[in-house]
C-alpha cells in the first residue's frame, strides 16, 4: 500500500510517512494509489467483530505489514477503542428516531473524552504518533489553532504521550465556557494552551507564519494534526463500516448516511467506504449557512470564500468556506487526473473558483458516488432539535440537527438513514436551550471539570511570542 499526491508528484510514501507529513511536496494531498476493496466474505466475517478488531481489519488495508506490523496495529486499536474511553462496548451505538422520521437513526460518534466525533480518529492518532515517533526517536511539536473541537480533541489524544508536545492557540474569550474548561483544565506537562487576544483568524495567521519560517520549523520539528491528516481519514472509515453492519443483517441490504460537513473530512471517509464496497446507497452532505460544498454538489461550481465572508453560525464547527479535504474527492471524480487537479487548485489557492458543471464527470456524479447535498439554517436547527426531542425524547446537538434536517426528505423506504452525531448537545447548550427551553444537564464529571483550575498563557497576537513559547518547550 503506497500513497500518491493528488497533484502528481512522483514520490510515493508509506502510511507512516503520510501519517507525520502534512501536504505532499507539490502542495497536494496524499491518497492510496489504488483503493482497497472489501469482499462480501469479509463483510460477513466482520459482523461478529468488536469495534477495535474491526478497526484493525479496516486499517490493515491501508497499512503495509512491512510498515507497521499487524500485531502492533492490533495492539494500538485495542488500546484505543475501549468502553473506558468511549462509554459503551459498541463504541458507536445506533439509536432510532423513527418517531421523527421513519427509518432514521442516529449513530453516536461523540461519546469520547471531548464529546465530539473528532475523538474517534484523534484518539488512535495519539497512539500512532507515539509509536512512530518512538521508533524514529524523535520529538514532534504540534502547533495548531482552534475555535473549539479540533484543539480539544488533539489535546486529549496527545496528553501524556511520549515524544509529542502540543501548542494550541485559541481566541481569548471566544470559546464557550465548556470548551475553555475542557482544554485549559488539562494538567499534562506536554500540553500548552495559548489564548490569543484576537479572533480565530489571528491564531491561524500566527500558525501559518511560524510554519512558513522553514528554519524554525525544521529546528523545532513543528507538525500539525489538522483535518487533512490521512491517519484521521482512515480511522473514520471504520465507523461507516460499523454503522452499516449494525443497521443490517445481510449484505444485500443498503444504508444511507447523513453527514454534518465542514472540511469534508468526515464524509470523505464515507465516500471511501462506499468505493471500497460497503453497500451505501446515499451519502447526504449537510452544510449550515456556509454552504460552499452544497453549492458545488448542486451546481458544479466550487466557490470557496475568504474567512471574512464566513458566517458565524450556531453550528460553529462547520463554519468553513474552503474545504481542505475536498481536493481528494475531486481527484477521484476526475479519475486520478493529477494534472487537471493541479491546475484547478492553482485557481483555488489564488482565491478563485472553478466550474465543472458541463463535464460528463460532474453530470454523472450523483449516480456514481451517491452524494446528495443540502443546507440547513439556524431556524432549521432549532425546529429540528425541538421536533426530534418532542417526538422521540432524544436530544441532539446543532451539527447533528443540520444532518437530520437535510436527510429527512431523502429517506427511501427500506433503506435506513443513519445521521452521524458529531457532537453532544451539552457542548452547545445555549442554542439547545433556545430550541427546547432547557440546557442539557452536566454530568457530575463535567461539573467537576468546570471547577478545575485552568492553565493558559494569554498573549497579544505575536509570532515572536509563540516562537519563544515553543522554543522554551
Ligand atoms: C469538525 C466537525 C464537523 C465537520 O466535520 P468535517 O470533517 O470538517 O466535515 C461537524 N460537526 C462537528 C461537531 C465537528 O466538530
């Protein structure tokens, strides 16, 4: 199993190389040279597996045994996907919301330590990084910017891990009290929270400036764990397989998935699962008011927007107007034509759009890839959260509500529609209260977390200050 760049750079890489490197040398993203297949017999055998063993089976298709041996990979998945970390033995249990829309189910992906789906992949990534860095006898300084879920998922995955330090920038005073407590209460010596007096973009700009200082970057071995990380995508494929198996009893049945989308990381994993042969009928891509992806799938025009034109919404983890993983899907859409992708992304990287509406590939997209897209608004979220609660007793968060809303009219008789629960409602309590009239109650452990002392260094926006903090370790 080798990986190639979407923009045609001839150098091929192994899984463990792709794991630690960000972009390919030509600025493209890495993808498997050919997608592995899942046979009918494998799918049948996998029905009996616990989640961690299924994760091992799926990931084995993406990791050559002379890269990471099978027993090591099995040990890492077994240590990751436990009831202690994810709350249930099923890890991603399904629940029906039939009373809201017949055939609809929710797949819980948010019972990990930070109560959002990013834990599903990031928890494994923490162990993979520790293993790989240990083997290379290296230390990695992960530098990132967060407005919420990504930063906390990275910190909880990397805390206490050997060979990894995390320096996470967040906009001072702009995250919810819950999100602040989650990140800043961590006591681990390898976790460094830096609150920047500014907005998220100021944090992002500092990260870019530090990373563009190639000498500093090399000297301090700076890395990232952002959503283009292939290790994250591959770990996300597992829960699509699991969701399919849990909702069916025979491989002749199909299911559909509804996915709250921003950077196209989650649904990319669903797309790959479908290409590998998991019997998925439709992949429903749901956006909020930042509907760049819905516009593409409905018109063939991809028009990314600058961050100034990105709306702040009540499903904030989807407030993205340039989907970093989308290039990987378009590479498949155009049958691996790297030259074409390179020229399209030369436009995108200049802030321009592209229009493929008249190509046969776009015209055949829905039939070939099963992707259907729609948009949900603030008012839709409130109505959906309220109706799902009133009709089923189930409380969902704002991002999950976007998926449920868009998928509702797309359910086909006899095909379960599984909406992916990407966060728990307690993380977005204010909006949930607007919908149902009360805030989701905090558990005892969450209340205790809110009361813990917080560790954070507050700074004015300054590249030099951040470099000094990283250099001091
Ligand atoms: C990150 C995130 C998303 C968006 O996922 P992508 O992989 O960026 O499409 C949706 N909902 C929640 C709660 C998230 O944290």
